[in-house]
């Protein structure tokens, strides 16, 4: 399964930036994009998702998760 790199913007806007077979390559790309876009002042998150397809990766990115209970650190 591939690793997908996405830009996540406000209001659940997703932009697929890349796809890699190895985590190391996806992570390197994500770190470079985070540094570049932080310097530009972009208000977005760069995320790496491991999924079978791009659609599955987008579904995972759009899931709302509850925070863990307090004291569960």
C-alpha cells in the first residue's frame, strides 16, 4: 500500500501532493513541504496517510476523532 501526502486546509479542503511506496520518501517530502509552507505563512497541515487508495486516504483524513480522556497520557 502506498503513502499519500496531503495538504489539509480549513473547511476540510484536501490537496493531494504526492504518493510514495516507502514511508521514508513520503516523510522526507512532507518535512520539506512543511518547512517551505511555514516560511510562506500558509495556514495548512501537511499529512502523510497510509492507505490502499487515494479515496481511502481522504476518508481517513476527514474522520473526526474524539480527544483521549484526560489523564490517559
